[in-house]
């Protein structure tokens, strides 16, 4: 009976993507790659605290690419933002963790 319960769950496994899935970006290639790597690193390091991960991403982007960066890290949210052209990145990581970075002065 325990084997049947375990066997039924195997068919319902979810596929979790471990690579970043970029949904939208108009950043130049160099900035996008650096922002993705920074986002992945922060989210892996602070997996239990999305607020801290967002703060680290924002502070680093402010230092490297000028001030006025905004970051949201979380699950199950929608957004509509005004941003400077060529300064937005929207991606998913580790399944349903969404990360949005944008610059607005």
C-alpha cells in the first residue's frame, strides 16, 4: 500500500528550472548578463529572505550602473512600472521565483 502511494506521486512531479528564464529585457547584453548573474547569486545566498536578496541586488546595481534602481523579488505578483529605456529586466529563477529590476529616476 505504501508502494502504491509513492508510485502515484511519481507521475505528478513538477519540473523546476534551475536556469534563469528571462521573460523581458531591453538592457544591453553586458548589463543584462551582469544583472542576471547578480540576481541568481543573491537569490541563492538569501533563499529564505527575498527582501534581503532584493536589497543586495539594488545596492550593487546602484554602485555599478548609477542610482535609482528598484528591485522586486518574490512569488505570485504582478507589476506595471515606468522605467528608463534599456533599463528593465524581468526573469524567473528556480521555478516560480520572479525577479524584476528597473531604473527610474
